[in-house]
C-alpha cells in the first residue's frame, strides 16, 4: 500500500562531518558517498566549498567531488557560501549548489558573521553566476522554526525570505530547524503556508532531533504535501547551543518510519544500516541512531531456550510492561 | 490556546529503576517520588510488588509505598503480578493496581514464564481479590504493537484481550509498545479501534523510544481521543532485545512537545527537568533525555561577544544549516 513518494536527501558527509573533531580521510569520504549513491537517495549533499580555514573538516571538497562515482538519478549538491565557493563547485561539475543564510538576524551574524542583508546580497551575486549555467540553486534558510537567541521567527518573515529567493530564480528552498526548536503544530502551519504560497518551488524540510521531535515534526509536515526531507546517516550533525544533544534527524530512522507508514522513499534501508554501521569507526565515536542499535521492527528474535515443561529454562527477563 | 487536557503517568521509579543495574537507595526513591508528586502528574507508578528475587531493584516496595508523601489528586499505582503481590500492595493502601501480561504468547512465556491463558487465570484471581476493595484495576497489555519474536499481533487479538479484562471489571487498559515496534499509522488505527469499541474504558498508551518513534507515535494516537500516556523521567527504561537503545518515551520530552502543541498536561516542565537532572547520580549513568541536554525550546542564549564593527570577535560557529 505504497501511497506516496517521498524524497530523501542525505547530508551526513556535509552537515555531519563538518561538526566532527576527527578528520575523515578523503578516501573514506569518497567510499561512503559511493556506498550511499547505491542506496536510492534523491539527493546527496556531498561537501561544502567553504574556506578550508573555516571548516577544515571539508578542506578536501574538490578531491571528493571529482572522485566520487556518480549514480544516474541522484542529484549531487554542495554547500556554497560565496562566489569563490560557487566557482570551485562549478569547476567540479556539481548538479546543484546549496546556499545558506538565517532568517534570524542574530543567528546570521553569529553563524555567518554578517547581517542578513549582507548575506542576501552575496547570495544574489552567487545566484547570478550560477544562473549562467544550467546548475540548479537551492537556498537553505536556517532558524526557520526558531532562533536560539531571538526565539520565534514570524511565519511571514520566513515566507518573505522564501519569496526573495524565489524571485531570484532559486528552484528550491529548504526550511531548516537548525537548533531543534520546531514543534509539530508549528511545522504543520508553516508547511501549509509555504506550500500554498509557493506551489512550484521545490520545498525541503530539514529537521534536527535536538529535543527529540524530528520524526514527530516530519509526520506533521506530510499532510501539507511536503515530500522532501534532509536527513543525516546515523543522526550525525549537531548544534553548538546543545552540547551532547543529538544532531540531524537520523536517515535510517526517518526512512524506517516513512516506509512503515506506507510511503515510498526509494531508499534501501538495509543498505543505509550497513553504511551507518561504518560511521563510528570513521568519526571515532558512537552515533545517535537508535535504529542501528535496535534493528528494524521486523528483525525478529528467537525465543530463549525452554525446559521440558515448555517454560523458560533460564532466568526470566525483568517483568516489564 | 490550551485546547485539550492530556494526562501524564510517570513510570520511571518502576519501569525505569527495574532495568537498572545499580540499586537506588530507598531514601532516594522516596525523595524522587515526593519531588515528582509536586509536578502535576495524573498518576505515578511508584514500584512493583514482584518477588524481590525476580526484581531485586524494587525489593523495597513496601517501604517506599508507606513512606512517600502522597499528593491529593495524584493516583499512586503499583505493578502487581499475582495474589501475593496484590495483598502486599493493598496492605500499603495503593490507589490502583496495575496488572501485566503480553498479548503475544511467545513474549508472555519469555517475560512471565507462563502461557497467556495461565497469566489470564492468575490475573482474573487478582482482580477478584482487588474488586472486594475500592481499589481500581488497570491492565497493561505488553507487545500490543508487535512482539520481538512473533512480529505483528493482529489488531483483533489485541482488542479481544482488552475485552476480556473489561469484562472482568478492569477500569483501565494500557496498550504497551514494549519493544518499540509501533509506528504512527498502526498506532492511529489501533487507537481508533480501541477507543470506539471501549468508549468507557480508561485507555493509556505506553510507548518506548527504541527506534526513535515514541513522540511521532504519541502524535498519531491523539486524534482518536487518547488522552493518557505513560512516560519515564529522563527516558529511563529499556528493552532486553535492544541493548543500548533508548527506553521509555522521555517524560520531559513528551510534556515539552504536548505543551508546545497546545495541550494542557498539568505538568510543571521546569520541575521535571530539575528531577531528571538528579537521575544520572542515582543510577550511575547518563540518561537518554535530549531535552535535559538541550533545554526547552525557549531557553534562549545570549549572542556571543561582538567586536566594534558589529561582527563577531570570536571564531564563528561552523556554518551549518
């Protein structure tokens, strides 16, 4: 009873790795992207063409982009902060560039060291350059469901930033719950409003599980017709305002839930779990993914051994509910 | 815009502590229950009157029940496996007894070392004894959304067990997702069916976050009119089939989401967070609660210090979306 196609966009090698202290070897990055390319994603955000000084974790952006084996049907996108980044990205033949700014002034100044208008002007120039090619432009709007310094961002404010980038010709906009402040009824309302006002725009939702609500928020986004979600393998990613908290919504948990609920993600869950299992060795620590620990719901267990009377020979489990 | 009352039932001192290797001192248990009693819960499952040999973590059930300071308006319930347990519980003046069996034959044999019919006969006798008093009886049906050995349990099978206990005079039934196998559309359908067939029964949903879906499942249960949820402070609890995975749905995360969505839980979230912060010391390890790490969504942060030009003096955060 697959009733609706949902598109899954992987961000672990960009949004995940950029938060890691341990540098992931270039060969390992390439091998992971190649493995993920076989899993049925709609899009993979491979890396970021930011300054190697700002984000040393991704200083090998060119090498990675040049050497991955691209799978037909998968869109390979990269984060680009400015003209220089766009030129580097275009020279690698990316399918899409992803631009980013915050809808909150405080967060934009904190994260990008400039005002929102400065960011907008810079991104407008980038779009101008990229539009000379056939490369698609997506814009990720950070703090769309709340800013850790300012609190709520008015829905109209978010919509007006979508409008400005839509007017510049962006083919897609991602609404990012950068620090995990989104909650279901807010998500439902914002998605309804955005979907209605921008019916032709490719809209993506980008949730973080910082406060445990990422899957509930996904569920709240679906009724409006939202059909694209960013997610991060293993739940990699993070938030400087919540040390130790979980990061982006975990791809394998998102796919697991959506497929059980009858959505067709196109993604091979077994393949995801195999790939996710490799992450702890790459980054040097455990990952937030619960599904990796628990297995899929129908990965069943054998009954413990019984004695002759049909009862358990061994000590019972704690008699929990 | 508080639009609906939802009742929160705490299970950490029973379902949580029984899974802990480290014995929580009796005085500390009492202090925790007393602290929770001030937080606005509808019900607190204080302890379990099982054999101290089976669950040594709760061998102090009488002492705890006798010495907590009960708050008017809070129902103090306890888990009771058999007549002996019921007698012990009644001698402590509990408000309710909570009985437990699995709707899956394999899980009942594994967890309780007897067949479902043997469990039913035993619980029928317990209900007979308790019904001679004014004490209420709730029955928790384990594996109602799936059995880790058998897989799916037919909805009709679950409903038939509710029927049998309803016929015996149980005032409430809890549908337990014992090993975190529930998914949203399944939960919605089961809740609809149960709510429709048993309109007078007090129905509770008991979710585990084993595969990350506890809050999404909560969201899926609400439209049917379900208004009672078990939850565990800090997310304590566990599942022997998923070592290292998270346990019960985390009370503070559940309350945080419901209140943001406009539900009135009656629960003091700040009080919960204070109590949850004490858990790591009591049990000797970190707890799954993400909210405890991240804080509430509107616990805002100050902007980092700026230099004279209005830009950040310090190193920027990673430019993430």
